[in-house]
């Protein structure tokens, strides 16, 4: 029996569903029941009829799935797979910005800890951040933790005063305008599609800016035959699957998310077999963190 057969057998036995982000290794995406961006996966997590969720992703994703589904058991194949940006918020800073600004909403990127969510008014993902910020009644927005998504939102929602935090995703933050220009010189016919976690100087060179789902959809609908991709290269699996005749280039050679890369078929099998990596969130945190997550789902309709 192959490892995939074993996983499928155990999945049925334990009434489990596997969710996977586009950044995890290809073979993990292939075994998953649902593959998508952070928004899609959080929405799917509220619609599942199963006893257990195995989340092939990083901690904030498993945590959000548990917050949205307290009655289900949620497992992470590698509990140490974590998003470093999720921790780049100082709770004391949130308190002081709240104290200094009237008419303020704290908007937290879903790439954040459950504790940060308890201090926030609404969550967003890269797919809905602009729309949600535009639709908020407050004039002042404290956007945490990502400075780059925050500054992209500020640019797209000029009626708002967006206060930025200093967090960043190490994978997107390392990209520079110079490297993008180099890639454009090498592939002059390739549009540059970038994730809004990239720095502003990189986004200024982009032909399209969007979430991982947005990038895949844009490339699939485009007539262009090759593309330069400004996000983690895990998306190449779905890009290539949906676009057999098209070519995809990274901006630089090390453009993968090391934490997403920790997820493997062996670890998924171990999780299902031995029930390792279960996610627990205290009732107190869960009840408060649920509010901004549910508000995001409501405001995205
Ligand atoms: P999306 O899933 O919203 O495209 O964001 C990418 C990301 O960095 C997830 O950690
Ligand atoms: Fe976090 Fe960046 Fe990895 Fe996404 S790609 S999980 S933001 S470290």
C-alpha cells in the first residue's frame, strides 16, 4: 500500500478532511481535499461536515480553523510549522495606538496569533483586505502585523488613515526592485504577478497584485505564455497544473516558505495514525478571537 493509500484509508476511518495551502509541497497539495489561499481555506473550514481537520499549513491556519470549529478536532502535521510574521506584533503597541486614536479599527491580517486576534476588530486576508478596510466605518486603521500589505491597503483605500506596524514576511520582504528588473530583462515578455506581502518598490513594478488565488486565476486567464511570480513558489504546482503550456519564473532562487515546506506526507500519515499535533485554544482566547474572524467572513460576502 502506498503512503497515499494509507492516508486515504485513515482519513476515512477517522472522518478527517485535509486542507492545504498553495505553499505546501506538491505531493501534499495532491493528497488534500481542499487546496487554496488563506481566505478560501478559512471559509471552507466553516462548511465542513467531518469530525477532524488536518491542516497542511502553518500555525495560524490550524489555530483559525480550531477557533471557527471548536467542536472538531484540528491537527497540524508539523506543529512547529509557524509563520514568523504572525509574531511580529506587540500587544502593548495595539493598546497605545488605541489610546492615542479615536475612531480607530485594529485590522489584523489572518497571519497573526490567536492572542493578536483577541485584540483586533476584524481579520483580513490578502484576498479581502482592501475591500474590508474600505467598508469599515472607522477613519483610522491600525494594520497589523504586515507593513507591506498595510501600505498596499493604504494606497488602495486613500480615504483611510492607515497606521502601519513593522512586521513582514521574510520570504516576500527579501525581494527587491533590482532583482525584479533583472528578471524582467531576462524574460521581457513575462508579466510580473506579485503578492501584496512584497515591499512597495517591488509592487510598483507589478502588472498584477493579488493573493495566491488571485495570482493563479490571473495567470490562468491571461493570454501571456510566461510569467514572473512574486510569491512563494509553492504556487507553481497549481499554476503548472492549470496551465500546461505556460512557463513560470521565480524572481530569485530561494523563494519558498521554509515553514510550509515542513509539511510532508509522512507527517500527515503520522498525524492521522497517532493523533499527533492537535491544536488547542483556550475558551477565553477562542471566544474573543472568533469575533474578528466571523466579522471577516461576514464582510467578505
Ligand atoms: P494568501 O493565502 O492570502 O495568498 O497569503 C499568502 C501567505 O503568505 C499565507 O501565509
Ligand atoms: Fe508566513 Fe511568509 Fe510563510 Fe506566508 S510565506 S506563512 S507570510 S512566512
